[in-house]
C-alpha cells in the first residue's frame, strides 16, 4: 500500500484532445453541444471516483495557429461556455468536483466571482475555476477594448522583452486576488434574519473589498453570499517561470507539463522554490498535478495502432504541450507512480478520444491504481476542497468590523 | 380565446419578499430555485424569471440591511435549472451595460443549447457610476445613451447568434467536415461596438433566445416595440394596463411587426384564501410582514430623502418637508419619481383623515397585492385582464421563498385550465414555442 493515494482529474475538451477524435467511430460529434453529452462524460468520471473534471474554454474558435483563425473545417470548431456547462452537470452529479475554465483577461473579475460562487451553490461545494490568460489578438478583437499585438512564434521573445507578457500575468494575478476577496466579502454568519431589529443581514459582516490594482479597481462586496466551500478551488496551467509565479501566488492547484520523471522533479523543485518566495506562508501548500494526454488500450500495440490511425486521419503527427502516453492502463499506473515520486500530488489526464479514453481511465487505470493501494475506493469528502484535503478557510475579513 | 401566459419570478431583494415568516427559506441555496421552478413547471407555466443586480443596495451610505440581500449569477443558476426541468422557459435578467456582446451572446446561446431551446434574456441597462465601481470599465454611460447602446447591444448579440447558419454544424466524419469554413464569422462596426472575428457557439435551438424588456419610459417603449419579444410591465391595474397595452402594441406596425409578436406581461402579486374575506385577511397580514417598523421608516426616507431614523414608526408623519435636491440618499435602485412635495401632502391628508401612523400609512400607500381573493375570483380576474387586452399574461411575484407559488399552482392553475386558457400539458418544447412566437431556426 502506497502511503498517500494520488489525486486524479480529467480534462474534458470537445470530442477529446486528439484533433481527429471526433472522427473516431466511438465519438458522438453531433452531440457535442448538448447537455446530455457532458452529463454522460462527467457521470463516467464520477463513477471512477475521480477528484474533479476540468472543462476547457476560450473566447475564440479553436485553431492550430498560435494566434489567429485557421479556417479549418476538418477539426472540432465551436464550444459552449464552460461555467454554464459545469452548472448544468452539477445537479446531475453528487460528489465530483467541477472546474470550468474562465479567462482573467476579458471577463470581468466581478462576474467570474459571482458565477463560480453560484456554481459552488448549485453543486453544493464542488466548484473550482481554471484561471486562464488570453493574450491572443483574435480574442481581444471580439471585445474591441484592448489593442493587442498578434502572437507569432517569432515575436514571442520581443513581446516578452516589451513586458507585454508580464503585464498580462500581473493583470491575471489582480483578477484572482479580486475574485478571492469577493468570495470572502460576506462573512459566513452575515445573514442573521433578526426579526426584533428588522435586519436580514448584519452589514458589519459584509465587506467592501476596495481592490486597487494597476489597471482597475473593484469595490464589492459580492452580490453572492459566501460560497459553501468559502473559497472554491483555483487552478492554473503553467509551463514556465512567470506562470509558475502566478500559480504559486494565487492558485490551489497547478498543472505542469513535464515529459519525463526527471523533468517532473526539476519543475516541482522550481515551483516549490518560487512558492517559498511568493506564496503566502499561511496558505495551504500548492498542489502540483502533471498533465498527460492519454491513449489507452488493453495491449500496448493496440494503443500505438489507435494513435497511428488517428494521426493518419488528421494528416499530421499529434503533438502537445503535455507528454502523450500511449499504452495499457497498467503501464500508465506504473508511470504515474514513478512520476509521483518526483513530488507530485496528482495528475490531470487529457483523454485523446471521448468517451473511449475516459472509460479506459475509470474502468482500467483506476482499478490498476487501487490494486497498488494508490487510489480511493470511496469518496471520503463531500466538497472539492475536501477531496484534496484542503480545509475550508475562514473569511479573511472574519472578525474585522468596518 | 387568448391563452394566459404565466411566468414565475423568484422573490427579489426588496421588502415585497417576506423573510421573517417561519416558512421563509434560503434566498441562495439551489434547492430554493429548484422548488420554485418545479412548482412552476407543475403549473405548466411558460417560464421562470430571475432578476439581477450588480451592487448591493445602499441607503444613507450604508448597505441596506432590512430586505433580503444576496443572489446568484442569473445565467449560472438557470443552467443548473435546465438539468432539473424539462419544458419550463428559463429567463434571466442580465445588464447590458456591464457585459460585452460577445460574451453575453455566448452565455445565452449556451443556455439555449443546454436547455434545448428554453433561454430568455431580460435586457436591462444601467448608467450609474455606483454599480460601475464593481467593474473594470466603471460607470460611463450618459443616461441619454442608454437605449441607444442597448439597441446596438441587442442587434450585435443577434448578429453573433446568426453568425452560425442552421447547416454550419456538419459533424460528418465521412466528408471530414465538422463545421463549414465560414461558420461563426462576424464583423460589427458600430457606434458603441467595433468587433470582429468568429463566434464560438453553433446556432442554438431557438436561434434567437427570447428577449424581454422592462423599461417604461418613452425610450424603453420604443426599444421594446423595435426589438423585444415580451415586455415585463409595471402596469398591473386593469385600466392603466389597457392604456399601456394599446400604446405599446400600436407601435409595432411601424416596425413591420404583428400585434401578437410582442407579449405584454405585467409583474403582479397575489393573496389567496378560501373565501374573499379570508384572502383579504391574508393580504393584510402579508402587508404588515412586508412593512416592518424599520422598513416603514426606510420607505418614508425614500420619499423624504432625509434621515428619519429618529421618528416613531407608530407616530405621525414628519412635519418637515421632503428634501428635493438632486442628491439621493438611495443608491442601487430607482428613486421614486413622483413629485415628493405633492406626494407628501397627499400622504399627510390620508394619514390625518384615516388617523394613520407612519407604518400604517406606508402599508396603505405602497404595494397592495394585484389579485386578492378566493381561487375562483383570482382565476376570473386574471382571465378578464387577459381577454380584456390589459395584458397577455403575468409575471407572478410570490412573497415567500421558495413555497410562495404552491397555493397558486394547486388552486388557481386548475381553474385556468378548466377555462381552457392555460395548457393542461406542454405541447411545445421551446420558450418561443410556448409563447406562440415565430421561431428563428
């Protein structure tokens, strides 16, 4: 029996992460924009007792380019708003965490705070947020409020030097700070319903957040009372130092993308170092998950053949920011345990094809991990924070009076 | 015979909602929303309705604490309700001032997909810097520009919804075509919005989710006639209802629209009892609950525009006159618009002739229920109202969360169904379909 069970999340995106996934015989491409499609996937993930699902999103059509519209008709294009998809799934599930993506760049932080807090109410304590930065000019043009340079592989270095990227991350850090303050802006016992004095709330327990950042201010308090978890889970995907800092400052979980256990060890060391410098010492330890694209089959050859077939259909060899695992659930279990030794608390697996690789996770990988004593046999907690052994924090304003 | 359109308004954050009653439940737990929505669906209502506000109200510089405070993000709750209802329309208020067309069009089209064509949007605008303090962009809009911007906002949102044609989502592996190449392409170059690119949500089941409008001013009425599918009206008395109905409907021809293409739905309240006399007693009891001693002073302050906290709620009206300066003590809600001095004179006369203290006076002059009576009387009045062209239906606002609609559905709905003016079963699947409006597929 391994000492500590690992945590497992699944990243849901369209028909799966391989661009040809929607053309797989197992896919249901016509159903991608229905509630039933998402409900079935999340029910399957919950059947496997996974910690949570994330739902991808962006404020532009999917593209193979770094920035800009690629006009391709042969891959999945189009998606629904991830927060609302999560909210529709919430009443149909009971234990699994729901972590939709929402951008820090264009969406008002006040709206993010309200909608994730509301998701926490609809799911009775299972909401999270994947905070995503959108630096692409394509997305900015949908809002028309910011002049943004186009991102091209060759100008990334220049933009970095010009401080554009740093500014985006500083803005994102402000957005996360505002959202977290708003979640705390109602103390837990603010609603008093005191008939004698005629007061519904004790307004001394409602707090202006009075946030003043470099580019915006937010007054508060939230329009939504404090969510059931107090602070819904904040997560972020990170590939380099700047995003590691962003995650270490404001997130509960960071997803990293090592390609082997050595890289995993190095990134974990770097993230822990940065945490030591920038993370509030009173905060819970940052949970580090590694992302992996997974293509599974009962035998390794079958998995490789599936991958080759998908690549052939798409007409290109699939590459990803994350490592791509091809093999059996048993082999994947071994790999996860090996990587975990690098200091990871869990993994966010990206199924290449839905529902095929999701089912292989819940019905293949999960029993393999259990057999190694490394995964839960029943949910122990009722909230997403609880699954990750994160306590429910008191409001930062508790006890202070205006 | 006209069918009666019915919508269920989740109790709001004003003194109409009674929180002090032992039967009053949570204003924020999802279970409360589920209870009211399922009750409305059991009663074969057309839709569920949620109000909205983006800043907690204040009076005399402090957060207003006498009424229910706190509510959810409307579209997030409605998406949750989509999973636990099958036919009920799901309409939410969303402020056009503090949102962007691309994002809101996306969220509404998403709700329409997730609910299978049941989404509705009550368009409101706001120009106050007070609410703007919660947003990056702040408050910035000239009052005169409100409807101009709202009109362009709605037009832009519809352009985005139309950017995916019906057949643009192909999803056919055989031809290797997921979406047509031009799917989602849009460009809007206007006064208030200059945006272009591609929209991410394929055409939704209704094509164009229902648009509701609530403003009552000349600008609001013109806006409704030009763009809305329904009006949430404040004219809940028969005669004024008829005048409003005629006025708004008569404006439609100029836009090439038929009178049936815009539904007039006054927001109304009700009190029921076994007999008319018992209903009147219930109505009086509810009114006293709605106007606590503290609320009486507060409502008086809203007309007087002064601190009246030293006055005895059971005592006489203040002798001092209302402060008529521009600076309002109320933030985050509309100020009473009638002439304060004239109204104060009327109230004083009434208080004197009926020997009323402040609280009893306030109970008398504010918010009497629209329909009071036995179930058969209320059913009859509702039907008269609709057949008499004072409304096409109603948005019912119960005074209790979440059980405030139970009695109405159990006792009044069957009578409306007997009269043949309310469906016994749903015969349509979309909100537009329920209302008999043109589809935009």
